[in-house]
C-alpha cells in the first residue's frame, strides 16, 4: 500500500508577485498526516489559514485565487502542480503577502527545491480516488471541455486553440507523472499583447515581465501603442511589424504554451484534495473550467467517500463456499459469505449473491423483500472473521464473536438480485484475542452499509 508523503524539510522561495508586484516569500513546511495543502497568511493578524480546496477558489480571471474568511492568496497553481506531481500529500505554505511569487512563471523552482529536500513517507495510506466511469464537463460559451476516463494512473492530454497566426492550435500530453519534471515543469505562463493593457487597467500583472512570462504579439498595433506597452512591462522596444514571441529566454519547447496549460490543470486538480487515478482530456482549458470540474469531482468523491474494491467477479475465488466452511462454523441459513475474492495483510474482500430464496425474505417482508440490516452486519463480521481465522493455526478450532458495534450506517435497501461486496480492514492488531475492524458493504459502485466491529476470537471447547 502506498503511503502519504510530506516534505522531508522546509524550503523557501521569494520574488515578485505577478499581480501585486510586491516582493514576497513563501515557505513550504512539512505537515502531519491527512493535513492536505494549507496556506497560511503570516502577515495578517492571527495568521489565518486557507484550506487549498476547490470550494475556496474565489477568482480565476488570471490564475487561481483561494480565500477563506479574510485571508486570500493568488497564483497558487504552479506550486500546487509541483507538489501534486511529486506525490506530496501534506504541506503548510506560509506566505507573507496576498500571493505566491511568480518566480520564472513555471513550476521549475518548486521542483528543484522539492528534489533538494526530498520526501518523508508517513504512516497513513495514500487515499486515491479511482475513476471507474467516464465523466465530462462542457462550457458551451467558451467551447471548453474536460473529460475524465478510467486509467491505471494519472495522465493528461490537453489541446489549446486560438484565432491567431503566431499561436493557433497546440496539444501536449503527459502519460506519466514521473516525466513532469523534464517535460512540463519548466513551461512558462503566457499572455497576449492585446490582453496586457486591460489586465493592467484591472490592477493585475503589476509584476509581469519578460522574465516570468511569454508575451505573444500576434495582432499588429501601432508602433506608438506597442512602445507604450513595452514601457509599462519593462520590455525592450519591439518592431510593431514583427509578429511573434517576446521573452528574454527562448521557448523551451515549440508547444510550451500547451504544456503550461497542462501544468495549470495539474495545479487546479490538486485542489480536489485527493490524488486520482484517471486520464484527463482537456480541450481549451482554463482556470475557470478547471475549477468547475474540480468542484464536481469533490462532490463525486463525497458521494463515494468509500470506493468499491476493483475486482473481477468472474475470477476464480481465493476461497469458495466449501473452503469457507473449513474456517467458519456457520452453516445454512447463517453462512452469509459465498466467496472470498481478495485477501491482503490489511484487508479482505468477499461477496454474497442475494436471491429470492433467502429464508429471511419469508417474513422480512412478504410483500417487499428486504435483507435485515443486522444480517448485513453479520455478513461483514463473518468476512472479517475469515481474515482473522486465516492467520490462525488450526482455524477450525476457533470462533469469532461480536463484542461491540459502532458507527453503523445503512444507505440503501438490499433486495433479491443484489450482489453484495464486503470489504473489511483491521483497525487494530489482534491482541489478547480482541480485534477491531472497519467493514463496508457495496452494491455496484455504491457503499450501502458500514460499521466498526470489535470482536473476540475464542478457542472452541
């Protein structure tokens, strides 16, 4: 099982804020398990903290802006992309102003520092959200679309399209996060000359220059107007008749703008709050649609806060019904596990097919057959008992008895035709014959019941 990670040590970066032009510093510190990403405004009274999650995004006009209460922080996406791509789950970012410094307009500086300090593995498991079905979100006004498909890992393809001679259509793909450092991290943000004046009028990009952004000059303007814009941004004078890219450092890749859009997607998806396994295909993406999609994903995760195990119901079981009888003392009608499908040091997955012939349906209820909730709990406990007894010598000489049941939730009726999948995980080691286990029951993708069971294993007389 993969574990959560935090930074092995702290690191700091400093430089201009893209929008404020202020000299700012951000310090990235290790954080405890299940902390997630948080940003602390150390310059404000009380040093308020912002949870870096999609619901706290308040502006996407030119970057991703987070806010919670009176605290606000802009231009977070490049740092988030570097943390996410490196598998960092928990970090506290201390900022002494209203935005994270833009640095060179990419994620390269963050990557360099993360590589320098390294990662520290933590004890808690990494909680992936596995994509099991196609999800899609479209913005009819902009033509933007984000599609998420099942995949074994996290990968992205992005396509951008502009009506211009210098930058028209480009695409970029990242199949493996391991390639983020070499293929994506150095891609810089970009802006069109025609956008600069409106952005400045809106009080933005006060810290923008040719060292932290690629400027694209694609629509001819007068020399006088271009000279004015160059002066505002600190750029060298440029011939108004020469269309093209304007920056001090040459393009790293011909499709650097598309790669930067891909970088932005990773940074915005980091605000989902859990690493995902799936493939993103993004057409004409931007921070606005990225954030809308991240919010949808968070709602989907809350609906399926516990995911059904990925198993093949047609595969040969680890234990069939007859082998189960060698471990459990239960017999018809109280043997409620048909197959064991998977067993690991920290979990077990089993199943039961619910037919119309189950004896409890005769009285529960004749006109509306529903499996009693207490029997669902019993089936989960039997599944946990199989995990425990499989560790014992002479398992047939031991039995498992329930001592306590906590946190019981039923979310859906179980009726004839349902296939129940049980997943049980030990929460404590077996000590003095007592163990506590967390059990979940699924029908399809839906978790329909859960409970925490404390049980005692006793040797039969």
